[in-house]
C-alpha cells in the first residue's frame, strides 16, 4: 500500500475504506475530511480525516430494526 493518507486523494481513499468496512458490518460512521492547509513540519498541505467513532468503534447501527444496540465503546450488548 503506497498511499499517502495525508494528501486529499489519500484521505478520500481512507475515508471510503473506513466507511465501506463498517457498512459491511452493519454500522454507520460519519467521516469528514478537513483541509488543514500548509504544515511547515510536513512541508506540504495536509487533509485530516475526522469521524464520530469512539476509540475506533462506531457509535450507531445502520439498521434501526436491530434488537441489539452498541454501547458507547461500540460493543454490542444483547
């Protein structure tokens, strides 16, 4: 994998991969791309990937008819 996830194209691919991963498992995640502009330490512009996940787990199921609901850490409780 040769992607630079900090530029706009790489960040867009990363966003898509994360959304697809969790959608395939029945979760909905909200991911936004934030243009940070030029960063002197990187000597280039940067795009941040931000989400509504908590500790790397989604906070809501996509299907509303599921009897189990995720707790705040993303684990399902029966």
